[in-house]
C-alpha cells in the first residue's frame, strides 16, 4: 500500500480509517483483518457514542484492541487517543527482541471525526512523531449516500479531502454509470487520492468511466447553519420485544430518515444478541454477535439532529402500548 512517505524506518505504522456515518468502516476492516492484510495490527476503535459496538465485531480478528468511547478522537477524545498511542509505543519499545513486534496500528475513527485533524494532532506530538509513521488515511464512502452527504455536510467534504485512498463501499447498490459519476465527483474534490470500490469488504475493479461528469456541489458556506449531528443513547425496556421494536424503528426511519443519519446497537432476542444497524431510512439485516464480555444489550444509539432522547422514548413506549 502506498504511504505518504517513502523512507524506510523502524517506526510503528499507523493507518487512519475514516468515513461518514454508515459508510461501512467496520465491515471493510473486518474483512481485511480476517485475511491478515495488515499483519500484526492493534486496532483502536473510536466511537462518538458511549455505547460502542464495533469493538465486539473486531476483537476476534485483531492482535489487540483498544476502545476509545464517548468522544471523537479529533476533538473531545483527542487526549485519550494520544495517551493510547503513547502506551502502545512504550509497550513496543519494551518488547524483547526475540518476540514478534507490533507492526501497525489501525485507528477506526468515529463517523463524526475529521481524520485530517487527527493526523495533525499526531504529527504535532513531539513524542509520537519519533515513534509512529502515518502510512495513509483511508476514507470509506457509501456509494448510495455520498453525493447527498457532500452536498449537505461540511464534515463529509473534510473527510474526503483528507484521504490518501477513497474506497466506495456498497458498490453493488449503484449502477455503473452512477458509480462513475461518484468517482468523478470524488476525484474533483480530492485529485490526489486513489479511488476504488468494495462490496462487503472485498475490493473490486468497477472500471469507472473516465468521461463521466462530476455532480455540481454547493459552496461550503451554503452548508453552515445546520444543527450539529450528535449521538443519543436509548435504553430499551425489557418489556419491549424485538418484533415491536423493529416495526417501530422502520416507521421512525421512514418518517425521520433525513434527520436520523445512523442507528447502531444490540438487541437481546430469543435467537441471541442481534446487532442492529441502519443508515438513514435503510436498516441492514440483523447479525448475531459472537460471545463477548462487553455485551451491551438493548442499548441503541441514534446519531443525527433535530430530535431528543425523551421524544424517542415516548414514541417507542406509545407504539409498544398500542401494539400490545
């Protein structure tokens, strides 16, 4: 993989994996780790919400994992990130010469994080700059939603502009002509980044049409003034069964999908712990989670704007009573 520096040294390699909410970072990373494409890698998982899920999905494939929850690593969680990186560097330095050494750190950022700001913070740290080499910034972009995000969210633009590599995920959900249009738009925003595509973590060659026109995007100044996107955690009462909850969630996303950008959580069902994920008004098929000591059942995180935790709770309780 091409890095941002060509010199060879003994510093610990760092890959920053970014992308907007629901872009498929964990799915892509699980696939890479399963096939050992990053060697001996320690994973740092950054979740903006206090109810993380991605660590449960990644821990079985990683050589080590550290969870950074409760704040984006580019702002609120920056100090915790830097402390975690220093600890990993110290541990590597103290390893005996005959033991396998950690080769790489992969930071999976929150969907609300700016990877460019994270890179700047690491490179500005006088200790880390001598021990860590930032290899590349990989940004994943949801092929079905990225054009909307670029036209409405400043953060979506910042993530794309910071990338060394851009990977279009969920490429099977778009036509070849639309993928080529997305490719042209991303290449115009960040001409220095390579752009590829992937389906369920496996990278493909879609042979983009080089003559496809980009989509005109509004000026950044036109995107200001929107309320901030924030995570909201909702604890689901044990009296609410899975069937009722899934129907309520589908109705909610149908009505408010433009405000609720991301849904993620774990629901306890007779079939086991189910991972629930949604992007705007689309809900993925639930996935049974592996056994874990960090199971957080019936806690769902809604990430978006223009709604309150109290309103979500009232709506669910009303629907559950009406359904019963």
